[in-house]
């Protein structure tokens, strides 16, 4: 019931919000369409107004007089114009466009343009943004006289009507013969000048091609560089006098007026849009034609949202600099796509911030542009009452479930209590919580017999489990005594063929001399104890150096480093082991008054090892490196270490070697060898921080 109530409430709430958004959208659509219709009518009226007609004719004549006078433009004038562009115009423009502007691209062009821009822009005493305050340039020209006659009236006109700027244009040459705000497009030609490819030039060109009286043309928003790269749209119409076209009047649309309409002068909440609702316009290029609410209300959060949906950093930075999302914010949402296809409707979609919203969309009926309008609200805010209802339903449901469960438990307790105890104790026994405890029974019937039988089974299982655990520990210990820990782990993981092959190993083969004489002089138990002590010293030294030892065969001792665990200093470790073994033997002889001797052969290179399972597991080592080390051991003098040239080259900077005779190794050839005497080195102490090796292994008896 709670789910059905929640679902019904959600449907009602969704429809109510959609109706509200649709109502706001319809209201804003009508207001925007009415505004543009009003602008169309105003421009049409301006084109027919006698004052505008007279101003157009007089400005054109004055403009032509300056052109006909062919006044020379002095270098000082040219420098003043260039200085204005480079010090005033370009720094402001650079903040809003890519690249670096240069004067040659923006040069106003002909002598008339330079003349008027010098007097009304470069030489204008008023600051940037206030150039319109200059009424007359006092240059003695007819143009300045005409300008002083009409400028105040036209400036008041754009203030009262809310235009950004107003222009009078020669319909034949495209020359802007007058503008109110005197930006850098003033006096330039829209046919051949620096702004001939702007959207302003495009709308003038449309009027030139369609000069019918009363026809008003509009051009969509685009970046307009004379306005420092801000978005600009234009309306233009031809001016006629007694059936003869005398020029073109154009106005630059005010962006702020459109934003004020759509934001309700930033009073979104008073218009029913809550904390996250907004209404905005999108053009057929999927870019905004009005400002985003979130750029106004929460600029930081807005930029973070754009970064989260992958908006390029340069676009985000441009939005921050210009403080507008017009022509910058991409809105390729499902609602915008449907509206641009001529559809009207409502949907739950992800908006341009990637946030789920309730969206109401429709195309706009504005002649000359393909725009759509969207009214949206974040789903989280729209569903806030539903979330509260959901919490209430969940709490109520939990309470009801608790009460029903409590009643059911109390009612059934007398029936299920014995079984519950049996189940609870069984689970504790399985998890090991009860240890040696047994199940309990509160009855004296067939259930008590079941409990007794189960306890017998449980006791038997405990005994079996204990026996299995003991056997597992014994088997693991035995396996680690036979194989290296890495090989044992691989066998335990199910590998059937365990092999180790590496190029970077060092092998030591040592043989103990004097063992036969010792066995002849002393009892077997004593000899066994002495050998165990000596070899334990060897094994401990190998473990400290992280060297793998293999099972002893007779009086031979085998060790290898770098086979089961890579070591960059494997050669040094093995040489240190050999020296430590000589030290240990010397102390051992002195302690027990013995004369045992040790011969050691060491070689480095490739080694191969594998777990070979015949009747028992064993870890076999073979290869050329072992064969050479064995051969070196055979020819080494007592209490010396004989190594190959490879070993010598690896550690010659650490130890003192003496050359020895060449040796001949079957299937290998003749090799150079070196001898390291115990007294011939100033070696560093061995590193005792290496990890512990946990096992010893066997090797084939005849490595050669």
C-alpha cells in the first residue's frame, strides 16, 4: 500500500511540476515573441520616420563630402588611431578571443574612416565606453554639424528603446556613416572593411539583396569583435524617401533585455521556478541564446558542473571572462533536440550540467531565427515533497512490520522455542562459538532423541576435524622441508609442472674435506652432531643472505641465488656466503680442534630447476652454471674460492682476486678462472636484512 501511495503521489507531483513548467514556458515564450515582434515594428517604424530619413540623407552627404575632399591623413593621425587600437581596444578584445589581434587586420581602411575614427574615437577626449558623449568634433566639417544636430536625439532614442546601438549605413557601399556608441566598426565598410565577414555585414547584405520597403531582417547572435567579442544580434531595414532608397537603419539587440525576460529580473522563485528552475533559449547550433541561471546565482558551482560533464577548459574560462553563456554553453539534450525538430512536450532528462531535470520544451515563433525555449527544474528539488512522503511511508512501514513481527514472535514462541534453541546452538557449533559445547533440549520427547544423536555426530566430526588439521600441518611442514616455499605454494595452487628458469643466478658448490678422517677418529653420533652444527651455520648464513640451499649430498653443499626470487646483487650475495662459510669453518675447527677443509666453486649464469615427482617429491637443479661451479670446486685448493671470469667481472671492485689456471668443462670448453683467498679481500659485512628462506631441497648427484 505504501508503494502504491508513493507511486500515485509521484505521478501527480510530476504532472503538477510539468504543468507549472509548461505554464512558465508558455508565458516566457509569449513575452519573448512579443518582444521581438515589437522590435520588428520599432525598426520598421524607424526606417519610415522622417527624422531618421533626414539623418540618413544628411549623414550620407556629409560622409561623401569628406570623401570628395580627399583630405590627407597625417602620420600623427595614423599613429593616434593605431595607438588607440593597441592600447585601448586590443587589450579588452584579447581577453575574450583566441589569438593576438594585430592592427593590420582591424585597420579601418580608407581616408574617410580614418578621418572620422580619429576625431570621434582616437582623438575623442571621453574614455572608452563613453565615446558617445562627444556631440561635435569641432573639426569644421559638415559632418560634425550634422552630428551635433542628430546625435543627442538618436542617443536618447536607443536609451529609451533599450537598444545596444543604432547604425545608419550607406546601402550602396556598406559604409557605416553613423553609429551612436562609436565602437571600432564606426565609419568602416561592411562590404570591404575589417568586419565584412561579421553577422552584422551579413544582415546588411540580406537587406541589400531584399530592399523592399517595410522588410525587416534579423540575424542570429554571433561573436561581434567591435563589442569586444560579446554576442550580438542585429535587426536592419531599408530607408526610403519618396520611393527612393537612401540607406539602411540597423539596431544591435540588447542581450540584457532577453535575459531579464527569461530570468524575470532574476526573481526565479517568485515566478514559481524554486531554487533550481530556469527558462532559457537554444539556437539551431545547440548553443544558448540566453544566460544560464546558474552562472548568475552560483558561478562556482556552475563551473564545477561543467567540468564534471567534460566541458573544455577554454570554454569554461571564456564563460567566466565574458560572464555569459550565450553562444558558449552547449545544450545537446533530448529536450533541445526534440524542440529543434518542431516538437513540444515534457520529459525527465539530463540537462546541460548532466543533472536530471523535469523539462518542458517547445519551438519559438520568431521570424528569421530558429530558436527553442526550455523550462526546467532539478528533479531533486521537484521531488523533495515526494522524498519526505517516502520517508514517512518507510518509517510507518518499519513500525508496522516491527509490531506485526513482535506479535508473531510472542504468539509462536511457545511452539518454536525448542527448535529455535536447537538451530541457534547448531549454528554456534558450526561457527566454532560453542567450542566443545553440545546442543540443548528443553523437552523430553522425540526432539531430545534427535539432539542426543546430533551431539554424537558433532563429537565425531570434531575428532575428525582435529585429526585432519594435524595432518595438514604435518604435510605442509614436510613439503616445506622438501621444496622451496615458492614451489610448494605453486603445487598447493594446483600447478602440475613447477619449473624455474632464469638467466640471472649464481651457483655455489662447496665440498668438505677431512670428513673421512674425522669419522675414523670419532664416534658416529658425535660426528653427526658436529656436522649438524656446521651445516646449520652454513644454512643460517644462506638464509640471512636470501640464498636458496639444496639438500647436501655426501660432503657436497649446494646453494643458488636469484632462482626463485630475482636479486640484482645475486653474485655478491653468493661470494659473501662463500666467505662466511670459510669464516664459520675456521671458528668451528678452532672450537673443536679439527682440521676440516672447504673448497668452493662459484659460477653465474642461467639455471634450471623443477619439481620432479617420481616416488617422492624433489627439487632438481641442473644446467651449465651448476656444471661449471662443480668443476671449479673439483680443482679449487683447500679453503679457497675459485670463480669464473663472469663472477670476477661482477664483483672485482669489491674483492681481491688472483688469476688461476684455465679449466676445461665438457660441452662448454675452456674457461678462465680466478681465486679469491680468505685473506685477500676487504669485503663489507653481509646484509642480514634479507628475507628468510624456509626450506632446503635436493640436487642431482652428478651435475656434470
